[in-house]
C-alpha cells in the first residue's frame, strides 16, 4: 500500500478522525479510563506484556487492567480523593503503575508522576508543590520518600513493609470492582508533569485530558501505530515520552511491551529478536550505544523492526545512516516537550524525505513556526524560538501549575514558546539549534542546573557551584560541574566523589555530574548572576562544537 506524501496528509487531515479513533465527540465529556481500557474489554488482544528484572513475565488483558484500575479508583475514593485532587506515583515500570495511573483518572484525580531516580529533595518538592493527598510507591523506592512529608499524605505501597503504609495488593482486593465514572472536560488537567528549568524550581506542566487527541497526529503519522504491532516504548511512563507512548497505544487497543529494567544495548538487541518487536520507540542515547557495539554485532541480530522512532534529544545523522545500512530501517527523529506534546517529526506513515539530523516537519493538523521574541515568523535559516499555534483542537498543555506568571511568559504573540531554538530550512524542515535557557539534555532526561547546584551546595566544602551540559557522543550531553571550594578546603578526588554522592542522594542518580572541575571563581555578571553560557561555550569549543 502506497503511503501519502506529507502535503497530501496535511490536506486530508481532519480532527474528526482523531475523535473517532478515541470514541470521543468534539463537545462531549471525556472518560480516560473508558478510552484506555474499558472499551477494549472482550477484545482478544493482550494489553500489556511485561518482563521483570529477574526474567519473570506477566501478560495483562484489557479486562484485567480495567478491573484493577476500577478497584484502585474505589480505594482512592475511600481515601477521600475527589475530582481535581492530585495523586502522585513514585513507581518503576511494573503493571501496577499503569493500574494506578488509569485508576487515578477514573477517580477524577490529576496524576503526578515522580521519577524513581529522584532523591528526597526532588520528591519532597513535587509532593508539596502539587499538594498531592496520596502517594503510590513501591517497596524498593519507599526509602527515598522523605520522612517529613505531610502527616496526612496517604502512602500506598506495592509490597508494603511499613506499618503506616497501605499495602497496594491487599487494599485493592478489598475494594468493589464496580467502575467509577468521573467524566471530565477536555480542558481539565489530567497529568501534572514536572519539568526542570534553568532558574528556580521545576515547573509543573498541566497536561490536559485532551492529550490523547492532541497526540493523534503523532500516533497516526509519526509512530504509524498499527493494531498488529508488537510495540516497545523503552521510556518510563513517568516521563512525557513514555507516558504518551504507553497511553496512546492502549487507547487504540495495541499491546505494549514493557520491561522493568532500563535496557542496556545488549539487552535491547536480544529482546527485539526474542519478542519479535515491530515498532520501537526509544532514545538516541540507546541507539548510539548499540551503534558503539559495532556493525558486526548489530548485523548478528535478525530484527523484525518496521519502525524505529526517537525522541528526547537531537538525533545524530550518523545514527540514521548506521541503522539504514545495517538493518534497512530508517530511524525517525521526533521532537516534543512537556508543554507541546509531540508536534514535529519524520513520519513513519508518510512518504517523506528524511534528512538525517533534522527534526522533520510539523505533523498534519498542527501549526509550528520559528519566531522571534515578539512572535513574528522568521524566514528560512534564521534561528529563533520554536513556536506552536495556540489554537484548535490539538492543545496538549494548560500552562504551569499555580504559576500564572510563567504561563503568560510562554506566549509570544499568537505562538506558544518554551525556549527551544531552531531554524527552518527552505523545505520547511526544522533543525534543532539548542536551548534559550540552560537546561541540560542527557540520555533523554531534561536536567535543570538549579536542582543539581542546590544539592551540591548541601556539601559543607562547597562555596559555589555551576553545572552545564558538556557535549558527549553517547548521551548527547553530560552534566559537568564547576565548583568553588570554601576557604581552607583542599581539592582531592575523594572530595569530588563526596560531592557527587551528595547530588546522588539529594537530587537523583541521573543528575550526578560525570565530570567536575574545581575552580577559583565562576564567571558572573555585574549583578552577581552566574554566566553559565560562558562555561558552556568553553566546553563546546573544547569538544569542537560551534
């Protein structure tokens, strides 16, 4: 079957097709629980194929997910959760995570995902700022929950060991299985996803209940998700890309392959073959790691991949060329953010030229541009901010939680901007040029220097600290720290290890600086603001990057 061109798809696009795929109407209420699992009850396909760290496996049907999520919703209602309340999840990739997310939506709650790599400071902030009344966690990560969380926070733990916690399995088994219906409007928030910023604390992005419709163009054209796909999104559903991939597949009745362990390149290769994966959604970091194993190793694995999609950081042209040569599949780069959703990419379902290194074209139905600080569209090859038209059915986010000022700052005229810079070539393709702020993107994680620097300053030897992204061939960027020590403190490798361990404990292992430089002073403005961009420029120059 021939694929339409990008131009043909844009001309034929109708949001009505997205509404129909979800079983929604333009003016009707939204029931996310019904959309994701309940309406698929009776379908012969499996909803979730899960493999644990020790090799154990579990297959969950849509009916099983529907019943378990209804029981969890009943538990939340018994705990006093009402529509609009926040329920946080500090959870790994286990089936109970999907149950808790869908159950929270059935109860009318706003889901607050918290990455399991975070330390107590980051967890404390997200619980407090969101005002979560319930935290659902796992016994392996229970110790990361700070002791000084609000006394009235109900903690539901998978495999609970603390007497004060509610045991997940026992609690939902005691609840009725009747489905709670809590319809919402498309403009109601469904997820509160915290994203790191370069200054100040993380921002809570309110993702609308409309998110499944907003990513319909991405699902249909970018992923080219089909009913018979064996679909493996390697990301964590606690991060934006993983959340979208898991939920958009379930909404369309497509089974999701889920692995508890974060895949190594060798594990990825073996499981692609063993499970017959046809559609892979992953990060450039993981593909670069596979590429580092060498062409001979990659060729030994007879994969059945039809589509490979990437998101989270820029995709090198070398990666695209490598997998074209070794596997005969074109890796498609996609661009997204917590605020935008997934509006730009190289579409698997369309007959469009893939320019290695380019982010691609706006997906049909979405208007994107490169604009200046006043919101004026810029001509081809001019660098400016990526802008998304703030109108139509494709809205994804609703601004920042309890922060009207930062929400207003998103707008540049008629365009929403988030500080990402790009240029657009004469063919309309977008090319990522960096960030207007100092956020570091490492292995797909967005890391704000504020949290890392704050953690470093907890060490008694640190007087000042600044962190920047240093170019890295595998991870895209790594966190590099510049540290000014207190008077009388001598630098040493042991001290650097202590400082790194402080970041690991306070902020999370994925935010630990991989390189550290002890310096006499940090570059600053006359008003005392650290000029991170000068440090970043030095690292890019050393790496031979412009």
